[in-house]
C-alpha cells in the first residue's frame, strides 16, 4: 500500500466515502444488484454477501492491497493489485492474484521510489478495464480484508466510476481499524504529550510486530495482502473468536 505522507496517514484510523453504516450487506447487495448495469458488477452483487451473524470461521475472505499513484482517488490511480484468498484457518497462496495496471494518473518519481513499479512496466500493462471482470470474479462472494479501507474501497470505486460509469460497494474487515479499537480508545493526555509519549503505531508493519509476525518488505501489493491476511488471523486468535459474528468486525 502506498501513502505519500506515510507518517501522517498510516497513524490514523481509516475513513472512506463508503462508511455508510451498513449493518447487513446481504440486503445492500440485493439492492445494488437491481441497480447495476455492468454485467460483471451485477454478477458480483448477485452472488450476495454472508449474513452479519455468520461466524468468522465460516466467512470466505480475500485480503486486498493496492499500490497507487498517491492518496486522493479523485486525482490518483491504481498501479498494482494483490489478492490473497483466505479463511481464519488457512491462507490460499495458490489462489493469489497480482496485476500491474496502467493508471490514468501520472506516475510520479516519488511513487516509483516507494513501490518500485516503473514507467516502462506500466507502459506494457493493461488498463484496469481489461482485467476488471477477472478482479470482480475473484472478489465475488467474499468479504475483503484490508489495512486502511480508505485506500482499497475508495480507489476501486473511483476507478470503476471512471471506466464503467458506476461505482462499487463491498464489505471489508479493516485490520487497521481493529488496531485502532484497542490502541486509540482515548487520546493521550496533555501530561503524556508533554512527556513526549506518542500514540501506539497502527501501521501494518508495527501492528504485525505486536503479534510477533515476521517482517516483510513493504509496498508490493501481493506481499502486503499476505501480511494483512496474517495480521487478521493473529488479531482474531488474540482478541476475538472464530465464532465472533462477522457483523461485529466488518464495515
């Protein structure tokens, strides 16, 4: 995942335009299926979503990570996509998918330094529209797992709006938000700030460290998707239960 101002954004709980307080995504998907015009998007919604009382152990999941040209989905674009199908008990590496795609936004020198994807690589890459049906098929019937939903949901929604004239909504479990629930329940006091204390980091790497997960080199979409998948498994094992209803975690 790519953040231009990583020190600022990665320390904040995620927010995105799709924070609609959807409690039952199965109902929402039925409504969206009636409205969708693009065939693969209609199929995506018609596949439905699990009920909110479904235990986490029974929920099909897919970890998702995007590398992007910047922070603003209205001005930036997706450069690469990593998907890792998973459940609480297993990560299905054989089913992983990774695409480099050509963004319609300018690829800056700063973004190349961060994610390592060069102008020559994207010159030969397909536009997102060329792999969109495959992407929607991989997401169909699964709940997304992300670390900072303000990137994955917002950028994919904007990308679809630009290409097919309609956006996308889908449920995710945000591992950053789960860390924020634990470590950002109340702000630091003035005394703590005067003593130089800083909030506990909820970045992906630092969150993984707290669960004694191995270090991976960041900013490769597939590796970050794997890192996010492992983090969710650790969070559930440590703080929740395999029988926790998915509705308590998704947004």
